[in-house]
């Protein structure tokens, strides 16, 4: 009898502990616990993405009543590019803001999604990321531990900034151009006819002035925001990439945040992307004019020639880098549908 009584007492205690655990969990989900997330990107304070991240972080902090604090670090102060995504995958309290091509290390189809010479307008990209094709990529990223909060922090088309007029791929022969460390960027610049040279942005302008590189590629917003125009006076409007960043957080970290706060975070990053794209669209003409006033000249290029030159980049993605066979053709089909519906 004694033994039975002891066993009964142990069972009662275990039930009480389970009950307390359940109550604590429910309380945590209802109230949320403060979490501090470090957000990292490479942009400077004068660039719109830097400003947009600050605005989004402030709104999230306010709407969650301080339960979610996002500390923004620009200009490569913390891990960026591939290293930033690794922080996310390893489960750090970290938000990586990068070109979607870096997701290609985990889901290869993200590389062709932002591949060269694909888009003619911001709207085409905005529509394609809402298709089932891209939603499937996003789901696969989650399987790899990456929660995609946005893909559309658009900051303009990327062009070539040099001191030489560039009209065709042949004009790039012998030129060294700075690129980020992304394989997609490096392969594309090489395919276009130049020699890609990967440099941290902090070393780029000095690299141009010292002749380490002959120029770089980037948007007009980067040009004005980082004063590239002081070193490169010509822009060839290749529009070889649509300049865009995505926002990524660890699924492990995401699942620790209360449902109510996750909703706020998701909504604010989604809104921030649309807000930034509108700001970029509305301010482009003014930025273009300012660059002209600072002595920058713009010239058109043979887009068909550059499109043909960069087609092998997509072929290599499918044949050597794990992208789904035929993904380039599928993207072109989706873009054609979007254009036909206009």
C-alpha cells in the first residue's frame, strides 16, 4: 500500500509540473519575451535601403511595445553577403539583408530568379515573386532554415560605372570591374566581357582611384549615395541586374517569437519593401538629374548583344550549379505572361 501511495503522489506531482509548464508556455505566447535581433547590410546612411531598414525597425519596436528590438548595422559592420546568410542558417538572432542570389547557395533556383538581363521594369519583378514558381523557392528556403520576410527592397537597375563609354560586350575587353563576392555577379561581369574583381565596397572607390579596378557596377542610387561619381564619369545603362535585396531570418529564431509579434514583423517588412520601391521610383528622375549636374554622362547599350553574351550564365546554373533544368525558360515564360497582360 505504501508503494502505491508513493507512486500516486509522484503521478500527481508530474501532472502538476506538466500543468505549470503548459500555463507558462501559454503565458509566453500571449505576452511575448523581449528579443534583440541584429540586422546587417552593406548600404551607407545616404542610401535608401539603409533608411528603410531604420524605419522598419522603429515601427516594429513601437508596434511590439519593445518586445522586438531590431538593431540595424550598415556598411558591412557585421557579417554580410554569404557570411550573413550563414549566421541565419546557424540560428543566430540575426537578420540578413542581401541580394537574393545569396539564397542560391541553399536553393539554387534563386540565382536564375535574379539573373542577368531578365527584367525591364520593377513591376515585372514584383509580379514574378508572387507566382507559384517563386513561392515554391521560398518554401524550399524554409526547409533549409531560412525564413524569407521579403524579396523586394528594390533600389534600381544596376549599370556599369566607368570612365569609358560602353556600348557592346567588346567595349569591356581589358577592363577590370569591381563586383560583390556573389558568384552570380562575378560570372555575369565576366560573361559581359570584363574581368570581374571582387572587392569589399569599403575598398572600391580607393581601388578605382588607384587603378586596381577600372570601374564598378551598381545603381544610380548607389552612385549618388556613395559618391562614385567623383571617380567614374560614365554610366552605361546595361540594366544587367535589377538591384534588389531580400530580408532573411532563421526559422528557429522565428518560431521563438510569439505569433502576434511575428505578424507585426512580417507585415512591416512586407510594407517596407513596397514603400522603398515607391520611393526609388519617385526619386529616380531627381537622382538622374543630380548625377548629370555632377558631370556624369549616360549612354545606351546594345541590350540584345548583352543578353546573348550572358545566356551561358543561366546554362551553367542549370548544368553545374544545381538549378532546376529549364528554370531560365520558365522564368522567361512567366515574364512574357506579365508583359502580355499589360
